C-alpha cells in the first residue's frame, strides 16, 4: 500500500479496502496516483498521503535509514499511540476537524500495518465558542485556562461548566454558565456536608433505597448513552433536591445519609468536582478573606469586590462586622 516518489513515501488510499470508514469518504472519486504533501486538506482534495517527507530546503529533517527527511503528521500519531497504548486500543478522542483527513489516515496506515482494528471508539468534540461567538483575540473573547485561573476562577468550576454540556454539541462557554456550574457544585458539596451532620440512628428505608438505586441506574444509563453528561448531572441535581427536602423535614437517618454520600462520591469519580477536604477548603477561604482585607486597607476596592464575587460563586457569603469579616456557606 506504500510507494516511493522523489525520496518521499506515500500511502495509496485506493489499496486500503476500508478507507473512508470513519468519515464516509468515497474512494471511487479519487484519481489513482494523485498525491498530496500537505498534512491538512479537504475531502475534495483527497489524494495519496505522505508517510515520510523527503528533505526540503529550510525544513527540519533527520538522517535515517529512509534518507534525510521527517515523518508526516498522520504517522506520528499512529507511532505514539502504538508505543504507549498498543496496536489496538479502546478510545481515541479529538476535535471534529480531525475526522478527515487526520483520523481517517491514522486508521488506514495503522490497520494496514497491523491487520488489527486500530481503535474501537472514536469520540469527536465540537468546536468551542465563547458567549456564542468564535474565539478570537481580535474580539477580546479568547481565553486560555491559565487566563481564567489567573482571574480567580476555580479550575474545578471551569471543568464542571464544560462537562455540563455534551461533548458532541457545539460547546458555548459563558460566564453565566460558569456561575451556574459553581452554584451546582456548591449545592452538591453543601449536601455532603449536611449529610455528615445527620446523627439519628436507623436503617435504610425502602423509599430511600428506591430513590438511590433508581438514580444510580439512570445515571449509568445516561453515561452509557454516548456520555450524556448533561442528563446524568440533571439526575444528580434531582436527587440532591429530593434528599435536601428529606433533611429539612428530618426524614433521614445516618445510614441513609451514608448511602446518599456513597452515591455522590461514586459518580464524582466521573465528574471530579466535589470538595472532599473541608479543612483545605477552609484554609483557602481564610487566605482569600485575608487578601480581601489587605486590598480594602490599600483602597484596592476593585480587587476586594473581585474576591467577594469569587467566594460568592463558591457559595461563601461574607459578613463584614465590627469584629471583623465572618463567612458562612450559603444554604
């Protein structure tokens, strides 16, 4: 399936029986022997792609058994994947713009080399937008994760804001969405704290057992359905609401509280957003409060307000009193 031309080595896509299996590309439309040297191109320009690029003036190259040159982009990824994960592995992720030609070519070259299925499941995410617009530095809506964390946003809240949307839906990052994620995370963490404080003895009631088992089953079904994270999170939200009502009414015992905590901790292995270390969290809050006090003393009111809003987004309410600043978790 490969051939050499002017020192470069190409992959003949017409000799690969399943070429197009991922993207739906029709091999019949390709002119035999037509080649493309660039790594990225559209389906209309599909040709035999390059595996090894012969040395060109001004380009990086290595001296190898194949001569002076460098590997093509597609073969690099197959080589890395096979070295670290083996000739066949379960999940390969990437952006939707990589489906063709990159991932299509990865499959072709890998499976022709090994005669094994390269990847079982391909997960392709849609493009990220900010406040409904394409990210662009020219419009001032281009952010990296570092930019957001340096502005004081909790990286775990950012993570939660992203997983609240389905990976195959156009991902629209908004600051309102970030606040909503912080609020949901605060509710979950607050629920675990309330459950810790339940001390009444008792056994797991039939109604609580059914609530927990139904939630557990439905969350698993949602995640089994193409990682439907929004629906899974919504089901946890419903469960948190129902359990909070029981706590308010005094209709829960310590055994039931422990079972609910186990449910949330189980699924947090997927989402990774709960605060397990209360002591560490309290230390961080105290440090931010001290920074806010210092900012107020220095008349840096903008920073003071920024810290207050940051803590509020985490469910921390500040009260400035004559004795100093106190804080509490919102209900």
